[in-house]
C-alpha cells in the first residue's frame, strides 16, 4: 500500500515539474500522439489532466483492492453459464454484470472445485499474485497462461 501511495505522490510531483518547465520555457511544447487521429500538445494534455483531478484530494490511505480484468472466453461455456447460479446460491462471491461477472479471487473449497475447475485455477492463480478480484468481461484481455474457449 505504501508503494502505491509513493507512486501517486511522485506522479503528481512529476506532473507539476513538467507543467512548471513548460510554463517557464525550459522545455518546448511538443505535439504528442494520443492514438489514431488524435494529437495534442503536451500543455493541452496536462490541462486536460488537471481538469480531471477531483476537487478534493483523493485520500491516499483509502483502502484499495487489486482487480484483474480478463476475457470470459477463458472459461468453458457450460462453466461460465454455471457461474450465474454459483453467484446466486453460492459458493461464489461476487456479482453478475451485463457482459460478464466479478468474482472474489479466493480459491474454492474442495467441494466446489469440481463444478468450476477452470474458474478455480484462474482464481487461485490471481489470488497467489495478490489480486482480490477477477472481472471476467466479454472484452477483457486474453491471458496467455490460460486456455481460451470459443463460444
């Protein structure tokens, strides 16, 4: 948690130093590529970032939880269909979404592993890496470590 707080504080300091250098003329105001057919100057980008900052500072001691976002295609069709029922009746903790579901990244109990073998291996993998949640989304990333199922 402290590393994340330090990271965000350093990011804010960097933003402020770049803005000061642009304002004083120490550096030029280059045009930056913001994606397909989207270009803007660095100063315009910094202004956009400044406008997006919340009026009140974000409390850095706010509890945060890591969430992985991956494709629903990492689950076999039948298993993905069973997740909805598993969320309603247990053993899964989370919520259904329009294009997928969010599930607590805790390994399943041995009684439930047989019903969700692929899901359990994914949850276990992310849990071991410090993630609290896994969001399975239709447009989520495909991860090489997991098989992808066509459905």
